[in-house]
């Protein structure tokens, strides 16, 4: 039987997007993929799903970037449809599901759909997928676009619609289209009510090394209260929406407003409050209720519509994940919100009439903010995404049509993590272990800790720890074990949600009893997930302690954890030195770890080897036991011959060839070989610094042993060492091609000064007295006639008179001027008018006559 159709006319009453439904239907008739662009509050999230359901018999899946948005959208559509939630309209989010076999429209988070597709790549029973809020560029939504584009190549009946308030429609359409033909774009716009912009910069900086300053939170609260009172006098039915970067700041601003005035119903809206409270905020208020001030995170920026708002107060701050490639960690950072995000926030004030936005910055700071937020795919940890792609059969996203490819450096780090977990093979394909990890709704490292930790500490404790680490929970004083104690006895929404998550995770592993009572295994579970973050205390401070992580990062912690020797760190973030006990990073969640637990969890990071160094002319060695970068013990030992040679090699490469004393003969031989290499190439050796350092074992091997034995570097003969590089049989022509000396007409053998091997243009030079070259017409050439000698012709006192590589031209021209200037200065030496017939001499005229 054909399921009953949605009454779209009734559902769309009063929603402006109803006017775009005919255009959307036409686009769907022409293409199986469509891009929809419409402002928030126009009704696209409410109207497009039932329209697609009316065109098919299967299920319509609608993704949202956040759980609260998925629940709210489902409740709204079910209410307009007049059906109980969970029947025709339902939702599924992490830890909560209200849907059944008769559900026609199901709202889900993007992560839920991703994991479904791993088990059901063809999406059996699904006729359409709607990707909402694509402009937020959430990582999971980006991945879905790539996967769904591939599914549509096999299922041309599957409809895919991408929707957003503000998006690069042409770019998305090109990705969702078929072949070179982009998907059609339905662009719905409505005239905006007037928006008044005001600026309220704070005298206190917004951010310092600890995050958002208290002074700025005071400023936001004062600005909100004052503006809300003014608004109440003008429009008693209007509400106020305040944007803060995170849940902590939301609570702080809300508390300050409550302390200042009881004229308003102050509400909080973020992902950590109970679902019932979230829904109450979104439903609005009755006419007799007090005006509301709703303090929210970016949750209300675009994916939720909060009714009744006519004033927005914007901190112009946002919190988002950011990867620190240097330290190999990803954490939430607070920065200036992008201008596009601020525009979205301000638009919440003009949904129902003219509105006002007050930005708590000056216009210059606002203009300096980034134009739009960075896509999450570019800044966050990719381990989970890489595992899902490997399970899909597209390692690294190869072959998928995606908006942006996965960044190469971040992807390489993620693949390294997955290989260490045994989740992928050497070709990047998912292993059986990897597929098992992907089914756990957690980061692959946490999934591994759950599976491997359960047999050791018990399935319940392992699940509880993973639920804490995977949830968006505050960890007081960074102590995960203490947080568990609080949650176990708590009745808050956080505690209930954590308990539900732990129950679900526990069902995913084989039940095992707790290995012991208490919380002794908390650190072990964390260490299984993040062995590279095992940390050893290196310094106590007045505020806490500094720890060295196995990865090499130094991080600080405050409170009781600073008194222990070993920590298993779950979360570490960048911070200034002052905020992190002088370390440059701060530990945000961790647990005590015993040395035995450390050895078991990080066995693959443990090394026991001799480290030898060549310093002050001697090889010194120590046996070092390490856990990654953490030094556990060090004791002096005698280095082996090989260890000594290796130490000398490292020292030479570190300090360079200048650590040796180059004799005149060694330096001359090196320069001769350098010229031959320059002019003839191989097989003549590369004697540049880089070439000699790369070939240490070819020419300096015996000397390495001598140096390792204690012989000073200054006593090493480099001439004989360099001769080992001579190529045979070509070496027999060394003196012919590049002789040490050149015989001049007087019979003198003058040393040739060869250029430095690093000089690509200089020529060999012979410095000789001018009188010794009388009558010499042809300039000598070296290297089989390739390189003319450059003569520096000297005065009787050895001072340069001329430089030439053409003796014949010199005697015929410049010599006359030299003779005129020099014959009076050096009258005892010959300066013949005709140098061609003069006898070469190295003596004075009188001595030559005798």
C-alpha cells in the first residue's frame, strides 16, 4: 500500500520556501542531484524532506551537523504533520533514536549516516538523502558528499540534495553533478528586514593565554543587559540572542546576566544541556512569559531557528578544532569568528522584523577577521575519516568526488595512526580489526582502548573511560578518574548522557568483569588509546608541574595531578608558557599511570640502546632506556667499534669538514679534483662539502676508526684519505690533466692555485714574475685543453702588474704601458722593448749578463 502523502500545503503555510517548491520539483525531474540555497528561517529544512517523500516510496534521510538540530527539525516536522514523533517522522542521533519501520523522513547526524553506509553501502530502502547546512563544511558532511556521489554512479534512482543558507553553490553543484554536467541550483531568496549594526568594543582584551578573559565576559553581559532593557521598553515581546564561543562562556555570561537583572528569563543553548531544555528554547515562549535572553554557542548560528529574536549580541568569537602539526595533536581553539559567521548570527535578529546586532568589537577588528571559516577537513585530526574511507574502499579518498581533498600532511599522520592500530594494511585498505574499530562510534584510538582494555580492567570501566573521553564533558583539574567518581553518583543531564554512552559502548565488547575495584585502570585505558601521550614529570612548579610526553611535547598541568610521576594524557592543547607551567602546552585531561601499566600499554615505544656521541675529540657512550622521547635511565658504557664509527659520522655531518685541519697538500688535491669534476664530471669524484659528507665511508673509513679510538682530528692526514676517491684507471692522468705545478720558460715550476670546488666559474691561477715569461706566446691550457690558465704577472717585488689568459695579446699590447711605468721603478731588471726576443729570466740584468 502506498504510504499516505504529506500535506505539503499545510506544512508550508507561512513558510517562504513554499514558493520555491515548484522550481525544486522541476529540477528534480531533470536531475537526481540538486543544490538548494536559501536563508535560515525560510523553511527549507521543513519543506524539502516531505516534498521528496511525496515523490517516492522509500525513506528520506536528512543529515544535520548537530544532534540538537536533528531532534528539533524532526519534532518540528512531526508537529506540522500532525503525527507522533517516531512514526512518519523520526530522528536518530548518538545515544538516542525515535524512528521505526513506518518512518518516511528520518533526521540524523552526518556521523550516523556515515557509519550506516559502511554496513549498507547501497542504502537499501533509502530513496533520497538531504545534506543540510553544507556551508558549515563539517568534515563528516564533506565525506558524505564524496561517498554519495559514488553511490549515485551505481544507483541513478537515489536523489541527493545539498542545502545551505550560504554556500558556494556552483562549486557544490559541480561535485554533485553527473560527469561534467553540474547539478541544477535552486536559489531562493527573500527580502531581508532592515538590520541596524552597532559596535561595542571592550576596554579589556577578548583573549589571553588562558582563553576568553573574565573582563570581556563581564563586558558582554553588561552590554546585553543594557541593550535588552532598552529593547524591552520598545518591544516587550522581543527576545535577545547572545553568541559566545563555547559552553563555559555561555554559562559564565548567563550567570552574570542573572546576577544583574531578574527582568529576563535567561536561558542557555548548547550541546551539553538536556535535550528537553534545548527543545524548550527552540519552541519559543508564551505571550505572558518574561522576555528571554538566550545565550548560545554557534549552535544557533544557522542550523536552528530561535523564534522571537530581534536583538543579537555577538562576541565575534568562535571555537573550532585545529590541528597542531608540530606537536601532532588536535584541540579546540578560540579565535575571532569569520565575517560570514557573524553575518549569519546577525541575521537571526531580522527573521520576523527589523532587528539590531551589537558586535562586541570595533569595526577595524571585525574587518580583519577571516572572510569565512576554514573547512573542518583542513584543520582537524583525520584518523576517523581515514578509517571510514578505508572501510569504504577509497583509501585517502582516492577516486571520490569531494569538495576538497584530504590535506596530504594530516592524512599521512592519520594513516600512520591507523597502521599502528592494525586498522589498515600497507596499501591503506581496512583490515578486519579496522572494520571492527569503525563500528564503534568513537575515535579509532578510543575504540582500540575499549576493545583491548576491557579484558584487562573490565568492560564496564573501559566503557566508562571511553565515554568520558568521547563526550563533550568538562574535566575538573584535568583528572579523568575524579570526573568518573562525580559522574557515577551524578543525576545531572551530563551524568545521564555519559551513563547512556557507557552502556552502549559496553554492549559493543565481550562482557568481562572489572579486574579490580576502584579506578586503578583509568590511566591504562587512556594509555592504550594514546600511548604517544604517556607523560613523565620533569619539573615541579609553584602552579603545578611540567611533563614530557613520549611524543616529545612538554605540557603543564595544575592541581593534584602535578604530584604524580607518570600520567596517561587524553587531551593536550597549545597554550602560552605562562598558562602551561612554562611548557607551551597544557594538559586538559589525564589520569595517574603506574610504571607497570605504562610498560604494558607502550611496549612498542620502549627502546633500550647505547647512544654514543663524539664530543671534545672523544667517543662517549651511555646505555639509555626510553619510552619514546622520555628518558627512563642512563648509564655510561664502553662503545663498540661500530657505535664509535657511527658517533664520529654523526659528529662530522653535524659539525662539517672544518673540524679537520686541512694541510696545503690536502687542500690542493681537493681543489684539483674539484676542477676535474666540474669540467669532466664522473668518474671524477664530487669533493664539495655535501659530496664528501655523503661519501664518508668511501674515503674516510679507516680514519673513522682512528678518530673513534681517540686520535685528535688535527692529526688525520686528509691527503691520503682523498686519494681513495681517485677513479682508476682515470687516476693515472691526474698529473697530466691537473698538474700541481706549471713549468714556465725559465724552467721554474710554479704551483698552480686551483679554484675552490664550490666556485663554478673560477679558473686555475699561476702567479709568476713577468720577466720569466718573455717570449711565451701560447697560453697553457689544462684538462685536455678545456681550461686556460689565468696568469697573474708579477713585478720584481712580487706585486701584481697584469692579469691575463692570453699571453700573445698581452705582449703585443698592454706590455708597452707596463714597461713604461715599471722600468724607472725597477731599473736593475730587464724591460726590453721587444719581449718576443728577450731571454726569460728570474734575475737582475747584471746577474743575467754574468
